[in-house]
C-alpha cells in the first residue's frame, strides 16, 4: 500500500485529522513520512489507528463505580441491624 496523506487516512478511518495529530504528539502513532509538510500514513499506521479507535469506544462506555459506601438514608428508614428480619425468631 502506498502512503496516503493525513486527510485521506482520517476519512478512511472515520476520524478527524486533529485526532491523528494528537496521536502523533503523544507518540502513539507516528506518520511514516512527511512530504511537502503533510503527514503521510502507511498500512501499519492505519492498523494502529484502527486499533486505537476501537479501544476509545470502550472507554466511552466504561463508567467507574464509586467505592462502596453507606447508601443515603431514606426518610423513615431504620438503621441497619436495628431489627431482625421477620423470619428470624
């Protein structure tokens, strides 16, 4: 596969050119070459970018849960352990 410019690479992957530049700044995926000031991407870089794109979808759906804590008291709720359940005699 020949090298393709950043705009075509971004369009092919469904990403923005700013995302590709960001990954270059962070040294996640560096372009194969720079021709006439344009970043050029090859097959290996496109594979890496596709992998990064698939991983970012997971991060968006992941919502960390807060640590275990005591739930807020409801009005009229009894403190835990104040009365045994009805099935214990």
